[in-house]
């Protein structure tokens, strides 16, 4: 039985049971384990090979003998010739696409070493020709009339485009070709950091994908339990903030008092690009364990006054640096506001992933001097054996009195970290803070012991933060942050940070 048929069977059985409308009232004996992203990738690669098999058949003879996985030097000349034939569209566009499919199948069959060599050939042998560029510049300099100068400018633009761009563009017309390029860039990004020869190729690919993934081309979809199983499975694999523990957990996050939205590209209809999970609640949530508790009573979404965005996950690592998360939040907020007239507050419940790493640096550099005099007195009152640095640097605390003292210190330091600490370009040091501040949110409230998972303790000593999106202030907050680095924050957060 296929996975889709099995899912449909489960759904039909569940629909016949009492209370089956709420997964929080319907518990299976065991949750299925989470689905690793690696298994999704392996299936994607298998689908690519199958999809391109027939397309590539007409170009199969161009390589002669099969190219070996490590791409030894004896095989590279045949590969270069295939690159040239594809770039020059030898035999027409259809033949060029067939050659591109054959090249793609070859790439997927290579080892890690072979792939690196494949990319190096594409990056170096099919880059811009410096001689042609210099000749075009010289022609432009010598142009004496406006018409001649415009013609020279067109010629210069043409020679500045590396031939490899034409090869990459051929993949756009292939089935699953855009997904192939997204995954190819995911492999390229770390390689380009180590090998400057690959940086130009990675940049070309990013520019192409930026144009193809313009937000105007994307489709916003609500994902429900009735969505295709292929998509639901990928949500479990791609969730990057709060792990989805099997199918029951996913069904809980798709219940009637929850919403999950994702952006899709028309050439990747079963591949979410980025998705956001929302809880419709009363009041601003401050604890992720309570929000994700599958045994909690089902809420009434029509009575909700607050939409809590509690997880935003980029599903395609190959689209790193191509931002559409800000558009996703605003589009979802608009859609929810039109569906539920009682919603007045749009806020997040967000992790603080960089806090403890920053805190460790500060403690190593300053020791107990990170504490105020009042904080030192509070910790000293706990007893002579309590080390202030160890107390503040801990992930957890054995006694309530230690926890109370740690809360006092860590809340102030975390408020300072979120609102005052800066990274490159005067941006907020915390990446999640930078994302939401760039989108026009304000730092609203810190939540103590809000995420007691091992990851939450490791990253932020269990603290989380609410970012508030006031729709009438988003643009002003964004402009102040982007232009002056000014962080919008509530009076409580400001008071903490300045204490």
C-alpha cells in the first residue's frame, strides 16, 4: 500500500471515531518517529534521475563511456565538450535541454570529489572571457556617437554574462529542474567559502534563483491534514524551530485552532519554500510547552483575539539569502485578519538562539562584572559557595532560590542582548531578532522558562521572546531599524535593558 493510500485509510478510520475532529482527543498508541530530511533528499534525487531519464536519452551518446564517480582527469575532456555543446545549444534548444538533463544525471551519479571537480570545470572553463571583456570596454571607450556607445554597451553587457548562465537556464525548462538548481546551490554554498573559484558560480546561481523566486511568482497556501501526503511529510522533515514528533504531533498543529501556511513556487508545487505555524489563542502566549501540548483542550478560533506565530522554517537551504519570510508573515496576518474579525494582536513566540553563546563570551571576558551591584548582592545572599559566574552561565538550576536570582540577572542581560548588541552592518546580533525587527516588529516581552527542551536550555537558558506586529506601526519600525539601527521595544523591555 502506498503512503498516500495509507494516510487516506487512517484519515477515514479517524473520521468515524468519536471526537475524531480533534487530534488532542484522539491518541494513537505510539507516535511515528520524525522523518529525517536526508531520506526526503534521497527520494528527491531518485525522482530527478527518473524524471530526466527519457529527456536525456537523446543525448546519451554524447558522453560515450560512462563518466566515473570521482571524475578522473581522463573523463574531464568529454565532460567539457558536453558543457560546450549544451552552452552553444548545438542542435537547437530541445537538444540543449536533453544535454542539460544528461549533465544533471551525471552530476547526481558523482561522488563528493567528482561533484567538486564538475563544479570547478563549470566555474572556471565557462566563466566570462577576460579578453572579450577588455575588448568590449575598449570599443565602448572609443565610441564617438550616441548610437555607437549604446551598441557598445549592449555588447559589453553580453560578454559580461558568463556562458555557464546559459547552461543553468536550460534546467528551468526541465521537470524538477528548478529544484535541482536549488539543491545544487545548497551544495555550492559551503564549497564556495573554501574555493574562491566557485564563488562566481554560486553568485550566478543565486542571481538566477532570486529572479525566478520573486515573491510575485509565489503562491501562498494553507496546509491542512487533507493536503498531499508528500507535503505533510516534508513539513515534519523541514521543521527547524520546534521538532515535529510524528504524525499525531503534526495533526495537532493543523487542528481547527491552528493554521499553517507556506509559500510554493509553480515549478516546485510539492516543495514548501518557507512555512509558518500559527496558534489562534486568547492573550499573548508565553510558553511553548503549553502551546504545543496535545492534551490541552481545543480552542475556539472564532473567540481568539491573538494570532501567535510560533515557528517559521526555511525549507530550502539552497534559497539562503533570498528573502521572502517578511512577505509571508504580512500575507498571513492579512489573511487571518480577514478570516477572524476578533483578532487584534499579531505576535510571535520566538527562540533566542544566540543568547547563551553571547553570554558565555561576556562571562569569559568580564566575569562577574557583567552583573550590577544589586545583582551581586542578591547572589551573595544565596550563600558563600555560590559562584555568580557559574550561576549566570548555567542552563538550569537545582533550587528555586537560585532560579529566582538567575531570572533577575538573565532577563536584564537578555533584554540588553536583544536591543543593544550589534553585529555587522549595525544589525541586531541575534539572527531571529534581526529577522523580526527588519520586518517591522517590536520586542514586546521576555518569557522565563518558556522552552525547557534541551535545545531551548542550550540556546537561551529556556527563555523565549514575543515580537509584536502592530500593523499600523510596521513600516515606521522597519524604517527606523533599517535606517538608524533603532530597535522598537516595549517600555518593559527598555526598562530591563537599561537597568
